[in-house]
């Protein structure tokens, strides 16, 4: 049973969907697109096919630079006929941006075969189809092991080199100190750039002094590009090896989902405002520490720790966005609970 359905005599809180939607809009207006996407996604799980939620979630993913998630939500919208023409245009843009030219060719061919459409859109789809054919032909062959037919059989195809100076300061920005610019550039890394940037990415992940949040963004990028190697990650004084083919991104980690589910079950009916703050805190925390949560145990203790910390933020007037100040660690309670609170406060400081 979905956790938002009736449970015994518990009746879902009225207007929770709109509360989450409004909270997401507030985050979006503040430029906190990841937190906005979380609120919209939670509201969508309650509200079903509300077009406003779908459009808001799509916009948040696009602002994040999360093209893969945006592509999936746009496909869902088209299947449910939400947004229709506008959504289709956005979907086409996403496919073009992701370099999915084969998929674009099939889609435009299908659209053109449907028959009736405005002359301007038909002309546009024909132009897009032609452009995709040309772009697909320019794409490099998949691997260096493919021989070129017009050259010596022993001569292998070489990927075009990625010149940092020619292509701008992308690598220098990614591995520099400006987090915002780094994340923007990471969003633009594609399959062509990855082989040349991979050594620096792996070095960054293994460096204990580098930004833990940016490391998570890099790991998500490797995952989205289907990188299957094992990487070494150093964060918060700990080191671990991560096989990306066996461990999903942070939003798919069972422990993370379990903790957030317990927070919702505890507060959904009694204190939705505190629930939103605790869930937002959990999202920030797990984004910072990923993949160290593999070693965490007892989702109930972590649920208690997030609620305690969120309550402390609210009572002290702090926003919970890195400004931990002199937030106290509880003196009573279980030792594991106190350690969890210490972990949360430590991770929050990386957002300062």
C-alpha cells in the first residue's frame, strides 16, 4: 500500500499536495532546484496527474541540468497527454541536447507520418530530422578498436582529442573552487569528453580535501554516462570504493528511501511543516555524504536525528542551509543517535 493511502483510521492530511507544491515553488524561486524537485516529486506521488506538478518538476530538473530525469518526466507527460505541443518541444530539445540523434530521427519520422499538422511545425520537424541525420553521421565511432575502411587495417580509429584550451576552461572550472560553475560544467560533460576528463575526475574523487558535494555530482554524471568502473571516494575523513554498476545514485539508495519514508510516516499527519524541513535536511545530508551511507545502520535512529536537527533549526531561527552556528548535540539519548546528529551537522557545514 502506498504510504499516502489510508492506513487504518489515519486519513491523509487535507491539502498536503498543495503545501508541498508551494514549498517547492518557494525553493525554486530561491534557486534551490534540487530541493524544489524533491518537493514536487513528493507532491506528484500524492496528486497523481496534476499538470502543474509535472510542469514544475520538469522545470526543476531542467534548471538542475538533470537532463536524464527531465527526459523521463517529459516522456511520462507525453504518454499522459499533459502539455502536448509545448511538452513535445521541450522533449525534442532535451533529446537534441543529450545527443540522442537516433531517437530524434525516429520520433520526427513518426510525427511526420501522423499526417495532419501545421505547415510551420511540419517544416520544423523536417529540418530537425535532416539536422539529426547530419549530426549522427558526424558522431565518432564508439571505440578506438574500430578500424577505418579506407586506411590501413592495422590503423585504428582515434577519438577526437579534447583540448581544454580550445574548448574553454571546462576542466579548470570543474576542478576549481567555484562550486556553482563546477556543477554547471559537469552537466555539460558528455561521452566524448569523458575519456579525456576521467583521470582528473578519478583524482578529484579520491582527494580528501576536495568538495564532497561536487564529488556526488561527478558520481551522478559517471552513472548517467554508464561508467561501470570502480572508483575510490574520500569524504569526511573516510575512504571507500564504489562500483557504479552495482550501486545506484543517491535517490535510488534503499537506505535513503527508508529513512525518508520513516520521516514521512512520523510527521505527515501531525506536523507537515517539520516533515518538509526534515526531508530537506535529509536530502542535503545524503547528497553530501554519498556513498558513505552504505555503512549506516538503523534507519529509525537516523529518522530521529533528522527530526531533532530540523526542530533545532526551527527553534533557533536558522534556515538549515549550512548555517549550523553552535548547534548543540543532544547530551541524552542513544550513542548512535548522538553520532548521527554530529554527522548531520558536520555535513551541513559543507554547504557554507
